[in-house]
C-alpha cells in the first residue's frame, strides 16, 4: 500500500543491539530516493534505540503503531538472539510484514524472519559467521550458504552486514529501475557486486570448500 | 588523550543533513572494537540529529561539551554546505580537532576540515561528484582527485560515502593492527579495497580521463 502521495514506504525494524550497517547501508541508498520512497523507522517504542555498536538511532513509530509498508527491512545484530525467543515480537512481525510487497532482511535478520515463519517454503541466506544460528531458526527454509543475497518470490535476504547494500541496490534496480541503481552505486562510490552468487565469505567462514567456491 | 580506562576515543561530528553511510560505515567497524575504542557522537546540541536521508541519529554530547578525542571523524552530506559558512562552527572544529591524534573525514567532510583550515599544507581527497565544492574550501590543500583515501601525516580523508569504510579499516589497521582490520572486513563481509589508489569513480565523475585511470 502506498501513501496518499504515492511514495513507496520502507519500514525498518529497529531493536536493541541492531547492527548499524545492516540498517544504514540499505537506508543510505533508499534514502537518496526521497522523492519516491518514504522511510519509517520502527522500534519497540518511539525514541532512541541503541545499536550493537553503541550509538543510537531514532525510532519514529512504535511497532504497535506501524503503518502498512510496501517494503519491510529487518536488520541483524546481537539483539536478534533475544528477539527470536519473544513470541509477542514474532507474532507482530509476522502479521505486520506479511502484507508487504517485499520482505527483506540483512545479515541475521533472516533468522528473525525465519523464527516468525516468514521464510517457510522459501530459499534464504544469512550472515556467514552466524549461519548456524540463523538457519536453526527455520527448518522449512532452504538455506543457501554461498550467496551475496537470495531473491525468492518477494523474499529478499542478504548475507552479512555490507551485503545488505548490494541487495538494496538490486531491489532498487527491480522496483525503480536498473539505471537508477547503477547511478546510486556510483554516487555513493560503492563497488556494487551485481552478481548475487558472488560470495567469497562463505568459503572463508568454512561453509563451503575453498575449491568448490573457486570453481564457480 | 585516552580515557582513564585507556580506551581510544573516537569523536563523530553529527550535523543536520549529514550523510548516513559516511557516519555509520566507519562506526560499524570501529564500533565492533568496543573493548578498545569508545565512540562519542557529537551534535550542535545533545539529542536527535536528522540525516540527509531523513532518519535521525542521537548526539550524546553537544559540541560545546565535547571531550578531547584521539580520533576525529567528520562526515559529509548536504549539511556541509551551510556549515562551511558558519565561523562559530569552524572555529570550534579547528580548536577541538587540532589536539586529536588522527583527524579524519569522509566524503565532503574534507570540505569542512579545509574550511576550518585543518588541511592547510596537507594532501586530501573528497567525494568525486562534489569535488569542485570540497576543493574550493581550501586553496592551501593539495587536492588528489583520484584516490580511495589519502593519508598525509595524521590527516586521513576519504572519497565519497562507501570509501569511508575502506579508510576506517586502513586506520584500524594502523592503530590496532592489520590482522584485526582484515578480520573486521571479513566479519562485516565487506570487499575492502586495501589499495588507496583504487578509484574508478574519479574517471566516472570526469575528474581524470578514463585512459589515464586505466593505465595506472
């Protein structure tokens, strides 16, 4: 559902100990498109939310007041471990996110989507060093260890932290247009990996053998 | 000057319309080293500071109460244009930053350092699409158009936005150790460009010829 002014709405789920770059990498590029995309920062309550690194971002709206959004973005970070055990949060996330046009996550955010049942029957990826935890959150998910990001239907899940920028640019390419995504990558001087199968970090984390990875 | 607990202190200068990734790219990697580095977010006053993209971060301390810091980080963003015309801000920045062990900037943040006189006699770089503006802020600076980042003495200036992550990792490599920086890059799954002369965006922005750039 778009806002009355026809902008797309991106809802970002903040929580205590979220990973900074999981949020602000994607938001950097979505946010440059302010004429086309409205960003809504959500938190347990409205107000400051402390990141895993310490600095706080501001949640404008409490989960309980979240508007319906076109795009949902769930970051990872240390805080996912506690949240994945909170039925009230997972119920809210499942209900709120399921009406979105695109449901996306960065890093261990896919563990939260999985715990909420939002990845059942889908392919997905996650942070490479925390893959065991994330993949344990959803047994009906086809977890892909070697991928920069995975697009399956309207589910978009990225690998760890910086991979969220690559996924966000690909999603912008799909929604807004490939030329816009290319220009955004140049504008923020980001070496965008456009191939979702590019992933040297899976082998480095021991998820696939180095030989298999290099043979791709 | 270190804190009593011997952590290094990183002071980040927030201002209205700062560029999100200029701040949160470097802070992502510095912030993982929480046992060794304390981050202090500074603003015109303590409280929320709106980014160029919209979402706000929280300044813990007002400029006027800023502690002496070991590392200074000045981001870029649209807000630099107005700040470069504010003598009170520039005087504060010059006085506060000049005692730091390392003075760093991301993107058009080097325009603010230059306007404050902090780059006089130094080499520096900046955002490639805003190079004309940044370089006009300091005529006694040797501006380097083609560089991912420039280290000159204790001044570290990076190219646009994402380049701040490469510079931050290099600075961490120098201060904390190269193995730590390598591990951080893998941990955040970032394709770190370790060569400060790697810069395809200078030619794309027309600052150097494509042929000259490719001949490097």
